[in-house]
């Protein structure tokens, strides 16, 4: 009888355990469906974070809270205590306060994927918000478009995107500094077979063609908007740049509100920018001003993280355009403004 009771008790324990596991699975599945449902309703959200008649919770709150956090962050630079606001704005980016001031004001309301973990590569890859949208484009037989500024023969990000989409993306890399010519030529041919195209030209923020100086060398440069049109693209799904301090001019000049871009991913090299500007410190105020230019154009800042242990004053930043995220991949993209 004792053995029978013990077996019955064990059976009951197994039943309870299975019931708990089943409940957890149901909860996770329902949570995923809820988040996906919120993302699908993004178009009913106003610029002020208001919600549509069908009711928004996760995404509506995200946009409202992001606006609140941005206002409070900016308030530090307009404090009634001038000594506080002036001192914060003038601190170097690599200061402790600099690191806290450039934390994300938002989060990614869709699927979040990192292209390569820092456990595999010393500085890791990039965080993608809405990578499933790129896969959906591929499944519909449409090409996504990725522009990558800065290469130096390193293509792990670009090849990860191609593997993710079944080589359905048009990926254009821009780097005029690579050498020697023989190695560049061979590399260019190899990458072209993977739909990754190298262009030996620099990209600048302002429209038109000109020359720019990089490390005392002169290179041909073209405005991003010109390049988009030359490639017959209306929009860019991802713009990535890792250009060792040359990002200052892009962040200063790029007309973000005139461009159709899904994600903007870049490394901000505060210490290198300072050296390139004759020792002029790249400050917290500079960084916030550049971040604010993106935010004012509709981009939500969803990720900040360090580049590497020895990369003082250098951070990875990621922004997503919520309108792009909400657009059904089966629908035409919004044309580039003229």
C-alpha cells in the first residue's frame, strides 16, 4: 500500500510539473503574439505617441516614454543652474556622465538580433531591430538594400545579412582607403559574386560631388542621396558606418529627414574625432546634438554599448525608423523625397 501511495504521489508531481510547463509555454506564445500584434498596429500611432481606436499598449507606451525621456535628458542642458548645464555639455564623451547620457531613450518593439556575439569577435556585431522584415522581403522575392560605409576587407556583417536573407540583398560598401590595388581588385570580384559591391569612393552627408581629406590623403566623395539615386534605390533598409572618426561630418551634415532609411547603425569614436579635430574634445553636448538630429527625423535610439575594452570614448549606437518597421514588406516603400 505504501508503494502504491508513493507511485500515486510521484504521478501527481509529474502531472503538476507538466501543467506548469504547459502554462509557461502558453504564456510565452501569447506574449509573442501580443507584441507582434502591437507592431502590426504601429501605423495608428501619432507622432505624439497617441493611440488609435483599436488601442495600443506596448508600442504606444514606448513612443510616449521615449519622448518623455528625451525631454528630461535635454533638460540637463537647459537647467536653471547654469554651472550644471554648462559643465555637463562640456564633459568629454568618454566620461562616466557621457556614458549615462547617451543611453537609449527607446527600445526595439520587434525582433532583436545581433549579427555576431562579442563572445565570437572582440568587438561583436550589430544589433538589428526587425531583422524578420528583411527575411520577409526575401520570401516575397524582393531585394533589401544595405549600405555599409567603411570596410577594410572586413565583411562579417554584410555576409551575415546575405546568409540571413538567402543572398537577396543588394549590399553596397564604400571605402576609398583600401590598398594595395591588386588586393582590392581581387576582393571586389570575390564580393560581387555574393551581391556585395565595393565602391572606392567616400560618402558624405551633403548632396553633390567633391573631394575630402582622410588622414592627409584626398579622396573622391559623393553625397549619400546622390548614391541612393545612382543605385536606383528609393530607400535603404540598413545604413551602417564604421569610419574611424570620419562619422563626425556625416552626423553633422546628413539630412536625415530627407532620406528613407530603416535602421542606422554606427560606431561613434569620440576620442578619434577629438584627435582629428586638432585635440578639440568631442563632448557630451556634441554627442547629444548628433543623436537629437536623428531623433528629430523619426529615428528611435534602441541600443548603446561599448565597442571594446580598450576603446575608450567609443560606442556602438543603433536607431530604427518606426515607420519603416511598421510597413508591410508586401507594400511599396515610401519614395525618397526630392
